[in-house]
């Protein structure tokens, strides 16, 4: 997005900027605290512009430089003040610049703009540093005289103020406060500049306060490394007797570490901060307890976590703090559901959702991650629609307040919720996007989190290769730093191995999990782990073990009362009945599973139950009934995008002598079904770019490009790059796509 803004969409500039930024040794991410205008231009871009700029007269060059200081668009009066010329001379010079097409008029009267953002950048970067500083100072003076807002002034003050300029410091702090809720990255940058401008004699407390505010804004913007550095320095400047301030900074450090992918190692520091507080129920104390509760959650320590949520949740309820009530109730719900106490979890979720509805958008913007935890709790309890609604609300607030960079992990919850409704294609698209974004951010925790759902969605979609690759990568990355994700990683690896036909290896991953305290992991994602365990045991001919596993799955599902988990457990029992030649029991159990899945609006489990019922009917010699059930299952799987299971149903139909005709999209009619990323890749394929070229430009792996193309081919019903190119070219030359897509797939 940053490269696109800098290039203005010009293909040549896009290509050169992308190549320069992906050069060896150059980081792909940019500090949110870096001043605007401090980026670089690659040599080929500069060379393309030098000839035009060198041909200008000194007067034209001076006015053009003044315009570059003024901004991307500008008015003659401000340019005249910066260039120290009268307005009439400036207007005449602007006419000369218009003639050579370096600037252009805008639709607004007496306002001009540069031909292209990169033209302005080239002019700005080439001007002498001293003149640049004085030019920004003149711009600030002119704007102040005209009564401009603090935000307009701050842009120039940050580039021209000198150390100890108290007026400049105050203006930057005020501008940051005004911008914090809608542009936290900019606010954080201005506060860092203000901290740098403080005189050497400034007391430590004042500097710590400015740095703490900067850390808070940068955390909201997702600039975690800058936030960590600012908060750490602020903490070092805060004396031990300022326990509340230190606790607040320590909570902020823990949050930034957790979100930036650092190992979860803040517990000792948080506990020390809580112990040092005279009043643990102070706002700082609640923040510390919240971070401790989150640390316990991610380490599967639900008992201690519940003690914390009950403590700070009670204080939050008494004070009417709906944001903290939402968090406390959401975390309590997750703890209770993980321990199999579903009734308590549902009661907590109801409280969390009621409080969440009462949280204003401004309050939500201060703790945007609230949306994630209430959605996570809803998804765990199979409330898919609620989960998606909560995520979409948070996403909209994040977009409006400059915090979109912080919501990447939410896509994993969104994909899981979509799978509960059988929307496999959408889930796979959302999961793939999460992988792309997590890889770009180089955030291990987010990437591990995203890999789980990517593997699960790929498993259901029948993409065994992608499922296996993502699962293996998840196992590798979880390691010791994120050991609490190793269990879910092994379940996904087992699923991918099952799909690949390696049942012995799958069993080796699953059987150790069928014991306390990890058995609960088999319950997750609608008892996905139990289904895999029974499938592997049956494939290995161990019917007795499969029967015991299915019985445990049924007992746990009955205790939970969650319909999708219960339907999946019934499917396990039906599969065991078929393997043991107990056709009547298999048919009855499959019918029960279908009824439960239909009531839960889960077409995937409903289709699986129908397929099992069809097989039981076929084994009983009831061919016509079997055909009807299997045909229904095959169509349902296909509609959901569950290719592998649709193929299995089709094989059963062919075994019974039925012909199976799989509907395929006609070429040229499916462009609207492509995701934004698939659209982008399809367009580049149509331009003749190779997978390697596309991967380099988009900062993705060639494997990811291949996976996107596989899904694109499937959606369009084609099998080659040339056929895809024909569709793209025939579809008005470019695939239409929406830039405001939400987690519901809209």
C-alpha cells in the first residue's frame, strides 16, 4: 500500500520502487515513526526525472522546491511565502511549470498539484538540507499567520524546529493529541519529535510522559518495535516510587511484545508491577491484570486466568467500564469453554456481547483488540454469525482510526467462523490473505496463528499440498517460543497427512493428544481432531481403538451440548458402525448427525452425515435411497468448495453405477468470484509475468503464487495460464475488485 501511494499507480514507478525495496539487505517494513518525506527513490526513477529538472531556470527550480515543501497540492500564496517571492511572480513561474507539465491544475480554484507524487519526492529530496529546514520554518510561519490547524503546522514544525523550542514542542504535543484517534502513527511520530526537541535540562518525568504517550499511539498503529523502544525508555526514566506510571508502562510493554511476535516473557515483570501497586484496582492495576490474564490464556492456564478475570471484571462492572467488562467476560468464556464448562462459557459470552454492544466506537478504538477476544469466544461456542459481526465492527473502527495493521490475526477467527457455515472457498481465501499479511509483517506469532486456519481450510478444500506445507511450517514455528500452539499444529499436520494417505504418521501425531490435559484440543473446530483420530484408526484397521475414540468424542460432545461438535461426534460413531458392519446403527447415527448439523446450519457436517448414511444404505442393499443421499452429499460438498470430500462421494456414486457430472464454471463468467489477491495475480499473469516475477513484486513465495493460481483456475474452470489470460482480457481487460472487503466475504 505504501509503494502504491508513493508511485501514484504509475506502472514504471511501481516496478522500480518495488524492486528497490525488495533488494537484499533492505527491510520490507517501514517504521511508522519515520518522518514522511524521508523515503528514498531508486536510481532509475531519479534518472528519468533529472533531465526535466535540470532544464529548469533557477527561479522555476526555487518555486518548484517551495511547492514541494508546501505539499502534494498547494496554493500560490503559501508557495510565495516559502520561496520568498511575491504572489504575482510566483503565479507567472507556476505558468512556466504548467507548460512543461511538472505541475497541473486541480479542480479547486487557485490550487495546483504535482504531475505525480514521485516528481514531488524527487524535487524534495534533491533540495539542499539547510534550505529545506528554513523553507519548512517559513511555511509554518505563513500557515500560523493564516490561522491554520495544528495538524497542518505540525507537518512543518517537525522538520524545522530546534532543540528547546517550547512553542514547537507544545504544538506537536497538541497536534498529536488531536490526531491520536484517527492517525495514531502520525501522532506517535510527532510525539517522538517532541521528545527529541526537549531541552537537555528537561526533567526525566516530563520526557517519560511524552515517550509514554508516543508508545501508546504507536502501539495503536501497529508500530510495535517503535512502541517498545519508546515505552522502555519511558520506563527507565520513571522512578520506582511512581508505581502506577511504571505499571501502566509495563502493561503497555507486555502488550506490544505480545502483538509484535516476541516470546511471551512478560509475566515476571507484570507480577512485580502488580505487587508494587498500593491499589491493584487502579486503572494501571486493571491493565496489568488484563495482560497477566492474556498471558495465562495463551499458556492454557485457565484456572489462574479465571481468578484474574473475576478480580478485574468485578471492579470493571462496579465502575461501568464496558470495555474491560467485555474483555473479562470474553476471557472467562474462553477459559470455561476450554475446560468443557459450556453453560458457564455461554453465560460469560452473553455478558461480553451485551457489554460490547454498549462500547462506543471511540472506546473500542482505544482497545481495538476487544473485538478479537469477543469474536474468539463466540467462534469457540460455534456462534459463527456473532463472531463475524464482532470482527467486522472492529475492522471498520480499525480502518477509521488508522489501526488496520493491528487486525491481521483476526482473519484466523474469521476463517474458522466461515468454516462453521461451510463456506470453504471464502475461508481458504481469508486464510491465504492472513498468511500473506503475516509473512509481510515477519511476525512469528501471527504467522503461526494464521497457519493453523490456512491448513484447516486447505484440508477442507482438498488442497492437500498446501494443508501439509502450512501444517509443517506451523509445527516448525511453534517450537519452544510458542509451545502452546504446538498441539493445534500437530492436529493440522495429522489432517494433512490423512489427506495425503499417510495414516500411520497421522496417528503418531494424534494419539499422544488423546490424554489429559491435551484431549480438549481434539474438541476444537467442531471436534475436528476426534474425526481425524477415528479416521486414522479405521484406516489402520484398528476398529476397537476407533470405537473407544468415537465413544469418548460422543461423551465429550454430549457434555458440551455444542451442535457442530455433537454432529461431528455422531459422524465418528457412524463411521465406526460402517467399519464394524453395524449398518442399522450407522444409518441411525448418521441420520442423527445430519439432523443436528442441519439445525446448526453447517452444510459440511450435514453433507458428511449424508455421505455416511448413503454408504450405510448401500451396504444394506437400498440402492435408490443410497444414490439419493450420496448425490445430495456430493452436490453439497461441491457447493461448499470441499473438493476432496465431494470427490469421495462421487467415487461412491460411481461404485453404485451412477454417472456423476460435476458442474464447472464457464470461462469468462467467474471473475467476480476472485479475491483481491487472486485478481491481482490473474492480472499479472495476463501481462505475461512468471510466477517468480509475480512473487518478487508482491513479496510472496512462489509456492503462495502457485496456490492462488490453483484456486483461480478452479473458480474459472480453466487449466492453463493462456486460458486464464483469455478470460482476463475478455473481461474488460482487468478484474474488478473491492478494496473494502470484510470478513463476511462481502
